[in-house]
């Protein structure tokens, strides 16, 4: 006699004729869990880079070979601001209706030279500070996850290590790929001038 499976499973694809993975609910619940952790700790916002962090917080993918190519300002209250790579920002907003605020990301990749790197780092900082001012958070400390100082500059590393203190937010898991690897998100807390 043929033995039947106890229940049908349909995989990860999405259809309009069966209830499968509800990605809208998944994105909404991830964001709300992160907001709840930020609120519980009195943290008004978080600057996040790196695929696991940004994917969990806003449900986006982007260039993953260098985490500083795009980043997200995620707030305990209000919509996130996505700073995205120039090669993606023209097309992505029309494909991602759940993100309302888009800005051009500024990144410093090794090999551009110290002057170009310094100029990009200043534009990066200005973009973040401008958004914090727009959200009334200019006097707050800003946790940053996955954001590192410009590589190969000992001065930047020394300044960052003096300005930052690592904090673990155990309630915010990070996602990797399509599945999730739950682990605490470690952030560095910076004071923004």
C-alpha cells in the first residue's frame, strides 16, 4: 500500500493561488521586532551596513562584496532611510514599494587614494548627519552595525575606537541569505557632532 505524506509542503516560491511565505508580513515583523528592541533600550535610531543587518531591517539586497557600498538609517519611530549604491538607486525604488526614503550612498573603497577616500567619508558623514537633523536626532548617540572606518587609515581606526563603544543588542537577530541565522547584533555607538 502507498504511504501518503502527512501534509503537503510547497517550497519557497510565491503564488497567487496558495498561501505560502508571506514576505510582506515577514518584513513588517522583522522591522517591528528591531524597533521594539531599540525602544526598550531608549535608542532612537541605528545606522546599519552589511547584508545580514540591512536585509533583516529593511528586507533589501544590494551589492554585498563591500558592506560600505550601501547602508540604512533605521529608526525606532518612523520610516527608514536607505542610502543605496549609484548603480542600483535608479531602478530599485520602483521595485521596492515598502521603502519610501532613498538617498545616494557614499562609499570609500580601497585604492581610490587618500584624498578621494577622505572626500567620500565626509560626504558619507554629512548625509547621515543631515538625516539625523531632519529627524530631530542630532543630539543623540547613534549605534552603528557593520559600518567600519575607511580601510588602511590608522588615524581613522584610532579615532573610531576612541569614539565608539561596542554594545550588543541581543533582541535583534540578523538574517543571512533566505534563512535566518539568529545571533546578537553588535553595534558601535558613536556621538555625532
